[in-house]
C-alpha cells in the first residue's frame, strides 16, 4: 500500500509538471502571437485614432496566415475572412489594434469565427 501511494504521488507530480509546462508553452505562444500581431498591424495605414480599414486588414491576411502556420495554428482562408468580418466589435467601421489582436488570439486558441460571433452577439 505504501509503494502504491508513492507511485501514485509520483504520477500526480509528473502530471502537474506536464500541465504547468503546457500552460507555460501556451502563454509563451500567446505572448509571441500578440507581439507579432502588433507588429503586423503596425504596417497598416491607420487613421487618427490608430484604426485601419477592413480592406487594409484583408490585404495582410496572407501574412497573418503565415504567422499562424508558423505558430502551428490550423486555419482556413475562409476562417480568416470571416474573422475580419467580426473584428470590428464596436461597429465603428474600422479595426483597432486591440480588435485585430484579440480576434487572432481567439483563432489561435481554437475559437472558430462562428463561435466568436455567438460570443459577441450572445446568441
């Protein structure tokens, strides 16, 4: 019984260590993607409020797709286009750096555009 307890405790500790490593990897990936999104958004022409047009954001989707692929995020072109349609969360007609980054982070975490829409509109 003592040996079983020791083995179980060791397995539990190993599992906790794996979970912590996975959490740290996810956080590192999120921070890197957030930084890369900011840099990518920084290449866009923006208005006085620092916001870009939907058309300009659509023009960089191929670069965004590459960043996501490099981060091992599976995403389709249709998902990216739909994501752009949902980025303007305050409905002012343009996309802020925050809106852009949040949408990309949702996608990177496996939230599909339809789910984003459901969350946004509380469907």
